[in-house]
């Protein structure tokens, strides 16, 4: 029987990061991934000959620069291609809004819709930048684990041990001074009223609001969406804070760099190694049993999977306290996201394009969402158990910036879709998958008429497919909703913000832990550091 200090369950980017840091500390580490490649949802697949598709995750910004430096990922081939302009919103009336890194150009674009908004935009960006600057250090450290939790009674010893961590967090809040109210709203409030106070232009409001709902089953009027908006401007992998980039060759380039870093640090990496169960004896995790019958022993097990997959599918629920089991049933995986990947024979020709000869406007994210009410209507339909008749589409065409991902003259189009509820009132996703894909392609055709006829291949990933293919319960791309009820010291559950679980020697390191979802790597790094402190 193979024996290790740490056994990592799942080869997503957080699992790879955790493995690297544990091995860097001199520990014997093995990682097991059920697929034939690493990266989890951060992968690249050649779905069709010559088309290298970022199947699920498709852009990068949040990934911690500390991890890139500490693991020397650039030396292993990681290259991030900045996108400028970063955002383009074509409108049904032929107008459009183009935003990028140049403040003066942004002002000129916004002034087409509102001179007042053009003047205020730099102040808005500055506010988000200041709040993000204070919050980012909190993302790179364990959240204060002060609360009593299910299966974990209140402990004065733990509270005292965590008090310094809580004081550090509190000091960051105090530094906001007079901006405390604005910062608090960004952390707990709704995006719509915030954006409506700042701006009067609907295209600008809607463009910004899409970042507040992406991956969530919420409208911009829902509490907590302001934080999701803020969360998406806290990275700088695209060159500066809030600017997103493409990984050259697709998102799998990140996984490839992490894989090579792990190998050089001595991590044993295993693919096509599906886990049957996490072995537990007398309340302690002792190893894993693979579906091929192999038994792997570890002093501790580190799961990159979400709580449902870890505890309900791979573990014996009888080993968990009843209060923890009840809390698991209440864990919120609600989501309404889908992904459509297209191979195109030619570049899209948008009716609102400034020039059909230049593809400059196609470098960033294309938002098909003309106003806030459009967002609300799409959400309300999904809340009633229907896929949106006019969904919100965020489109990227990485081949415009990175020609290595498609054959010459052809293009890859990634379409992230809101809203597609996991639970449909009528029918099933297996029945509705292609119908919904047709609807999304037809909607794109209203803005870019040549697209429907240029589709060579397509792949539709419904919430059910995301669950099946990537083990994302409920199709939630963040391994759990990112509302105030499941963030910071309450992620994944109150009392369990330290990456530990009620089973001794079983830890979590995925996006279900603090600081949450996105291709960030912080969960894996934080977990590894917490595990090493625990010894």
C-alpha cells in the first residue's frame, strides 16, 4: 500500500496549488485526478481538430501574483495575454460602448451616452480599486474562525487563537475611514441600486452589472451582488487590477504550468484515477480507495471537491456529526449558468461594429445585455424554472488575441450564459440542451447576422453537464453560492473557516472555502498553509 503525508483528491487548479505548497514544505504528496488531464474546470480541450477550447473557465485575472512568483509559473510556460479593449457592448439600435485601459478613451465612449457618467466613471473605478486594495490581503489568508459551528462547539482556546487574525481583519476595515459606508455596501449590498446612484446610462449600468451576477442565481437587485461585482475586479493577471486576460493556448496553460511545478517539487501526479471512497477509521481520514481497487494511505486527505462531493458522495456520512449533516443539506449550490462553445469559420460581423475590417472591438468580453431591465427579466424567467427566453450572454473570442487556439481564418467563441436554472419546471436539460443552444445562437445572430451560418461545431454545457463533467454540484461554478451567508468566516460553514472538517485529517481546499470561486488559487494556497500550521 502506497503511503504519503498528504493525498490530494482532485486535480483542479486549487488542488494543484495545494499540492505544490505542501511538497515545497518537504512533504510527500500524491494527487489523484479522475480525468485524463489536470485543471478541473480550468482546462483546454481540442474538441474539434485544430480548435483548442477553454471548455469551462475561459479568462484569467484573479489568480494570485504571489503564486505565480513563488511557484515560478512563467518558467513553466504560463503566459497571460492582456486584453485591450476589455469590454464591448453592442446595442440593438446600432450603437455600442467600448471600454478598455485608457481613461480618456473610456470617457469619450461613455460620453456618447452620458457626459455626466463619463466624468464620474474614473471616481467609480477609483473607489472599487481602493476597497479591493484593502480586501485583497484578506483573500490571501485564512478567515478568522471565531464562530461555533455544526459539529464544532464553541471553544475559548480557538477563539483566543483566532483573535489576532480577527484584529488584523478589523484594522483593514478601520482604514476605510469615511468610505466605510460605501465599502460596506460593496461587500453586502445589491449592485443595481449602487450602479443606479452612480450612473444614468443604461448601457454602462448593464455592462458593469453583468460582473455582479455572473455565476450566481441572483438579479442585480439581490443583496450580495455588489460583492460579486467587487470580487471580479480584484485580480490583476490581465495587466492591471480588474483587467482580464487570456492564457496563451487556453486555460489549460495554467494547469500545465502548475503540473510541471508540482512534478519538479516531487508531487506524484495520477490521472485516470477515480476515487471510490475516502477511507475513515475511528473518526479519522486514513486514505483513499480507488475504483480500480488500489488503496492509498495518507496521514491526511485534502479534497479539492465541494462539500456535497466530498462528504455525501465519497465519505461515510455516519462519520459526520448529525448537526454537520443537517448543515450540509442547507449549503447553497443554487446556480443558473451555462456555457456554449463554438467553432466558427470566420470572425463575427456585428451590426454595431465600428469597422468590419478591424477586429479591435472583439478582443475583450462582448456583452449582449442592453439594459438593467433586460437582466431582471432574464432572471425572473429562470426563477420560475424556465431557461431565459432572452438570456444574458458574455462572449469572448480568444482566437482574436491568441491565434494558436484555432485554425487559420477560423475562430473559437466562448459564450457564458445567464440564466439557465439547474431545476427546470418542465422537461429536462437532456431534452432542452440543443433547443437552448439554438436560442442562444439565434440571439447572437440578431447582433452579428453571419454567426449562425458560420458555426462549424458546437458544445452546449447546461448546469447538469457542468455537474456531470466537472463535479460541480448544481452546476455552481463557484462550488457554492457566494452570497453574504456563505462568505468569509462562514465559508463553507460557520465554525469551519479553517479548511478543517469534522473528520480528523480531512481538509478542504477548493472554491467552497474562503475566499471563494474564480481561477484564483488562493483557496489552495491558504489551505496548504493552514494544514502545515496544523502539522
